[in-house]
């Protein structure tokens, strides 16, 4: 098979991007929430706030045993 690409094309820096509803930005982490969880949280900020709170209380109480 013969390479038909022009020499000026630098494929090492080429970014491929999807078109349409399922496209994503490069570098973003996408997490899909289950529907019951998504009903409680209205946006990414509220999810992050809840998770940061959970992280904080877990760190503060790591020496306590929870039954």
C-alpha cells in the first residue's frame, strides 16, 4: 500500500474529533451517573461539592470504627 499523504501533514499532533451529539472535548473526564443519583444532583458542581464533603469527613474520621 502506497502512502498518499502529503509531507506537510504531521499526524503525530493531529487530534481527531467526533461530530454530533456524542462528541467530547479533549482532556475532559466524563463520568456517567446512574439515573437515581442524577435526580439528586442538578449539575457537576453539586456532585463535586458532595464528593469533596465525603472525602473530608472520611479523612477526619479515618481513625474511628464505623459499624
